[in-house]
């Protein structure tokens, strides 16, 4: 993603975090945006209290996500604090 520093949960040491913990960690570390495939996130967490923007992808399939890269980039560019954007990846 041009013009953005991107790190994975694994690179951050968060690969074992569950149930909203990655969101708390990203918020605590002052990340601007969290991209996840956890579609239950908005039903399990109080997102309005977050200082971080969130994008939820409908699949974990990297090949499908890569094919829709333009959708992800557009969502990243429009992401705002405390806002959740869902992307349905075909």
C-alpha cells in the first residue's frame, strides 16, 4: 500500500491475541487503522469509543483480497477514527 506503513499482527507479536484483543492492542499502540477479517467485531466491541478506524474484509483468502486491492485501497483512503468499513470481497 503506497504511502502507508503496513504491519501484520504476527509482526507485532499479536498472532495469539483473540476476542477483540488485537483491536485493544492497535488502539493502545496508536495505530490509525486496523484491517481484519473478524466479521463479528462490530457486534462484540464498542467501536465508538475507539480512536482507531477499522476495515473488515469478508474473506481471509489472500488471492481474492489481492484481486480486489482497489477496494481495500479506497477504504483505507476513506477510513476515519471510530468508523468501521465493511468490504464484501467477491
